[in-house]
C-alpha cells in the first residue's frame, strides 16, 4: 500500500512539475520571426488583427514587425536576411526573379485584392469624372511600384495617357506626398490611408475617387519569402499563414467598429472614429480577400500591368513565383 501511495504521489508531483514547466517556458518556446512590411497602414488591417488578437502567438510565433517604407526596401531587407518574410506588392518578387537572383522571393499568401489608395483633389469636385484631371499636376508614386502602376492602369482604362494627358510628379518619397501636397501647388495627390482622410479633416484635400474601385480586382499586396527560407522553414511559414487566415476571417465577419477597436493600438496617433471610418471605406470596396490564395489569373493580371507600364518585357512562370500550398492548407 505504501508503495502504491508513494507511486501515486510521485506521478502527481511529476504532472505538476511538467505542467509548471510548460507554462513557465511557453513564452520562451515561441519561434522568432521577422516580418518587414511595405508601410504601416490601416489598409493591412487583417495583419494587425492577427497581431493584436494573439493569433501569431497561438501558432507559436514571436513576430517582430519592421516597416520598410517601400517595396524596394522591403525586398532589400529580405535578400540581406534582415527579414524572414516580406510584405509588399508582388511586383518586387517579379523584378527579383527577372534580374536572375538565384535565391529569389516566392509569394505564398495574398492579402489585398484592390488598390488601397485614393485620388485627393485640392478642391471639392461634385460628380468627379476622370477626365477632370486632364492637364493637371498630380503627386504620384515611385516608378515601377504598385501604387504608381495601378494608378496609370486606371488612367489608361479611362482613356487617358499618363505620359501626355497629365503631369505626374514622382519626385516625392513614399509617405511624404500628403505633406508635400499641403505645402505645394499640385492639383491632385494619390494617397493611402490615413493620409487621405487626414487631408480631408484638415480641409487641405478632398477624396474624389478610389483607385481600388476603379482598377477592379488587382493582387495588390502579398507575403513572400526567399526560396531557401521556404525550403528550410515550411512549418513556420504554415504557422504564419494560419495566423493571417485567422486575421482575414475576423475582418470578414466583424463590423468596422469592432475591427477598429482591435487594431487601434497599432495606430496610437489616430483616433478611433477616424480608424473606423477608414476601415469601413476599405470594407465597402471589398479590399480583403476571403482566403490567402494567390491565383494564377491574378498573377497574370499583375504581369499584364507590369508589361503595359514598360517594367516587364515578358511573362514569367507563375509556378516559380507563387506557391498556394500554405494558403490552401488553411481552408482545408
């Protein structure tokens, strides 16, 4: 009997110790991973929902978030090894591949399916028509970047020639165009949020068109990693994708107010009412996908835009630059 009692006590003590050890080291057991994002914008709400709701931690990941302020800078961080995952327009991965980089970046999850920027006018324009910008000066984006290429794509769809019908100033660094617009004399500027809404609040500008609505569905931003990282860390990539799918599910099943409250800590300089307004604007234009699958049709549309913009000579293989295995595993 004594042996039995001591045996049971031993088992109980062992279970307590194991339980305590698990709780004590659970934080230490999180796998570190560095994500470099192209910009810190409410446009990427599902990502911040995943962070604030603890979805990455649920998947066993300790996420470090850096902001590159431009796809070219994000890709540089990815290639150098300063980032494990890059989040930007997929055009950067196409350029990387076309340049002959052997350890090129592969897209494994698509987040946004529409452009996230808006055309802001210096003065209010009722019943805006794209012909209203003919002969005007517009603050645009970096040549070869998604914001600028999709903007020019919209102009062409509207029968305007970006080279001759308008004057696009591309000399302003990413993220500084709103300030330059306030201080300068351009007629229009193309802005992401929260800058577009901020200009309206200051009565320094007025949103007259959504690039996302007028461009239609475009694979605007995606997550990618180098071939070598995908090969060596498939479980980490799957966990990351799982967390992001949870973020996508949340924004597709909750109100603008609920989403805004969750992501508010990511934007301490912006009041909750403004965040809610911006989230609602993106929800109304169907910005976020239901899943993270980067389809072949979407990729080929992106290549067509690059070719029209003169940034790509010929189409590149979808199978080399995109994998859908991780995104599909989230919804199966």
